[in-house]
């Protein structure tokens, strides 16, 4: 996993609430056995018409979305299926962080496992970001703050272990493997 | 100290306790796997030179992308979706290389992962159970702590049999009274989701409690727990009792003899202690419920079948109604039905097929209606055929298929055409879930069958009561 320290980017706003992972990456694209290449089908059914042409009014098809690394999403982003293909698709498109007031549990976990930063902000900040799409914001993992264009700093929750993994680009599997003695002891006591 | 059932199961599986900075290391008793969410995990294990730690606690099946047409399952005709065929082959390769017990495409024990765990009797009270699938919550019906995980976590469990987890909060769903005749477990869970909302359970493990739950069969309890995730919950649980033990006693892999007696003694201590405190609770009166049908694009957009599409104003609500081609104020019973799907991990068990057949017997599908009946497992298929249920469906004009997830998510090519209304016994009515442009109405098997006969959403009590 690559280290994530700071993200500075324009935002893209997708205000719909309860955006499920079937929208982020529809099931028909899940037959791949690799993690790569899901970006082109990110939000496929909202992004392309029946003939496969980009719909010009969908936000990700607009010129200002190109190169943006921060997605501001409506409340309860990522509900539904546990498919990790959702964060893989968002990252493959170029997103490095998702900002919302609330994340579905499995989606949030899947994001963190891949270094896609889930940023939970208060409703006021969220409403402002949705109302002002395309602004440049910066996110600092070390201090767990999001900085708005006027310099306002907003703290977001990120537990110590997840923060350590992001800052150092290490994944959790190494940590789990290092717990082998404790795991073996547990197994012996629970036969 | 008094504990909830969740706390007992959690505490029993903590390998390393959580701290302010680090999550707990939690031991996993059963890892169920399938073809769609595992290939990248095995790639990771190979890249790191890691082995499967506990083959004895791991089981693989094929369900999501597999065909349901007999000729594609049992040979003669290749699997129609080429990438799905490759994914199925990749699971065979991975299971062979890492030593995982696999029920392959033609295995008589194959089925939807959440149907076969209970059927085998490996889903047991007090276990921690995970799978790379959000409907793993189904297994909580036995008093297990069961939840869906992503592919990276699948890799963690394959390699270490453990997960890093923060302890969720607890949420009691107290279901008082009894369901009226013709009102099912599916109607109850849809009503619960409608009440608490699709993110109402986020961060929590639900415990379904009360007389209506205690009166339910295991199949019904599985339908309830299955859709916990549709309320955003980490998991759903129901206390094990005599109904649970009776079900498990008849399964091939449950403990036998003295081990059975010891297991029942252990399982009997799992129910939540008197005086234990839940972080949240809600009360539901089961006795006032009627059959429920969704009208929108998430399972919380649900109304009584006797009611109407609600009037609401916001843009997201309007967008959902536009997708569904419905208007606020329109009676639910007016909605046309083109397509009927009976199956899935929510309602693909034998009792569900019996319920649908009871309504459908002696009737024909309405003109223009297509109906697909997909048993949840090959064992369910055999049992249904032994009772002649398949003949009821075939006589009505429905198709009878091999087991799998099928039209619940349409990965295998079993799709609802764009713009068509599909009344479905599955769990998600998201946009495009059953096919691009498909309009899904979630309902019970009884309601699906009654609607198939009339060609519009129909209260099954017209046929059963």
C-alpha cells in the first residue's frame, strides 16, 4: 500500500445520499480476477448511456472532474455490497479521498485497507463542500485535518493504527502475522 | 456482569484486546468463500509466500457468477459469460493450490454460500463467521457473530484466521406480538428497515428479540438476519433455542453424541443475560403489519401492500421514483409486474419455495409475465423436486433452474430487461441491481407468486387466507 500523507486537490461533488456499491461498480464488472482497471467502469450506469457514450451531464464526465482526487459524497456512501471493487474503482479513476458525513461500515473498512482516505466531516462543512464543488482543499493525515480554501481547519476522526498504516504505507497483514504467538496460543486454548 | 449475546461471542474470540490506538485481533471460527471476492486475496498470498492457516475452518463454493441453466452447469454447453467461466476456473485452481475444500459447479452440495453453511451444520451458535459477502449476516440467525468483509480482509483470514476489528455497538430490535396470517418474516424485516432506515444500524450489531422472533422457524430467522446489512448493521443475531438445536441436530456436520450434548450446553448459555444493556433499542409491533413491498431504489423505501407510494419532496426521493417510473400517491397494488424472481440467500430456502408454490398451485402466470425460480442450493432443489414443487412452477409457466445467486444481482447473465418491473424475493432494489434499468420491487415469496398470477402487485392474502 502506498503511503498517504497529504492530499491537495479540487473536489468533485456527488450529493446523492445512500450511494450503494452497486452504483459505484455494477456487479457485471466483478468477474475480473485482478484489482486493476475498474476505474473505467466507475459509476458505469450513471456515467454512460445505453450505447456506452459518456453522459455529458454526469459530474465525472465534466472537464472539471478530470484530475480531481477528492470526492465529496452524500450521507451513507458505500452502502450495500461488501465488494472491495468499489474502492479499487474509485482509486483507479484517480480519487485519493472520499468526504462525507457518514460511511457504510464495510465500505469504510475497505477504503482504509487500500489507502483511499475516508474523511468524515460535520454537516455544516459537508453542506458547504457540496454547495461549492471544485474548490481546492487539502487533507493532512498526520494532523487529521481538512483545510478549506479560506484556511478553516476541520478535524476528522481516524484511529491511531489506521493513521500509522496510511502514513507509513504499511498494510495490516504484516501486523496480524506478527501476532502469530498470540494466535497460536488462542488456537491451543480453544480446541 | 450481565452481557448481551454479542458481547459473549465477541469476548470469547478476542486474541489480543483492543486499545485506544489499535483494534482487537479477533479469531474467526469459519471462513466461507466464493469465486467473486477471493481471487485477488489468493494473488496477495502468493505474492507474499503465505499459506492458508486453517484449511479446516475454510470452505469454498461457487454461487455469484455461476450459470443456472442445467446444460451450462452439468456440461454440454459452456458457461455463457466467458469472464465468469474464468473466475470459476480460478477458484478451482486456488482451492487446489491452497488446500481448500471446494464444492465445485457440479457438486451436489453446492449452493449459495449462506444457504449451504446452515444446511451442512457448520453454521453454529457462538461462532464467528465471515465471508467476502455482505449477506454473511444471515448466519446470525443461529446466534453466531457473522459479518461481511472485503477482499483484503479475506486475505487476512486466509493467512492468519484473524481480523482486526473495533468492537461494534449493540442494538436491540424488540419485536412484540405475532405476525398475522399471510404476513411473513420478509415483510417484518422490510418493515424494520423502513422504520430504522438504511443506515440506522451502522456501527451496530442488531439482536432481534421478542415473541414474534421466538415463534419463527430457522428459515424465517435467516430471512430476518440476512437483511440486517440493508439497515447498515455490521451483523444481526438471534438467540439460539430449541428451534435452533432441532434444526442443527438434523445436519451432517453438527457435533454428534457426547460432543452434541456439550455443544448444546455451551450454546444454551449464549442468550443475552437478564439486565444486560444494549446501546440502542427499538420496539416493533408485529401484529399490526401487513405484506410489504418496496417502491424505490433502496430497501428502506418500503410501504404496506395496502398503501401507496408516499408523498415526499427531496430530490433523491424524486430521482428514485423517476427511475422506478412511479408517482407519489400511486397505490402499491397498481404497480405492474413483468418479471418475477423467487430465490436468493434471503428467500431461496425450501420453505420459501413451498410458500410460493402454495400460492401458485393451479394458477398460470399472467400474460407477458416471466418468472424464474432458483433454489438456494442443490439440496434445496432436490428436496423441492421430491415434493413436486418444481412441477407447480413449471405448470404455471415459470422456469426452474439450478441453484445460485442468479437474478438477485445478475452477474451470471440472469437479467431483468431495462424498464421492466421485477417483483423479487431478493434483498436489494438498488438501481440496476437486477440489470441495467431494471425496476425491482422487493417482497416475500407469497407476494411474488400472487403478483405473478395477476401481473400486478397483489396481496397474497387474496390467495392464502
